[in-house]
């Protein structure tokens, strides 16, 4: 499954790298790509291993505000 997320609170490319690295290490996430300018993330994942709500929770725990769009 591929899902787009709104991610607020990013200020630089370090934020992007931090989110991508964290998500790409989660079991079930196949690929995470974050766009600083658009404040979005496109995440491809196996919904039998991880849910979109868990992905939002992980991003929120990093200090950003994420929601499915």
C-alpha cells in the first residue's frame, strides 16, 4: 500500500533525513520519501505488518505532526 501523509513541523533537510531514516527502519515499511517544501511524506508499506496510524504515531514521537491525507 502507498499512502500520503501531511507532516508539519519540519524546518530543514535534517528533519527530512531523520523521519525517512526512522520510517525506513520500521518493519513493514518498504520506502519512505519526505518532501520538506510540500510538508508531505509518501510511504509505501505492507499493511499486514504496520498500519498508517502507527506510522503517524512514530512521526509524532519524533516531534512532528503527522496525519493521513
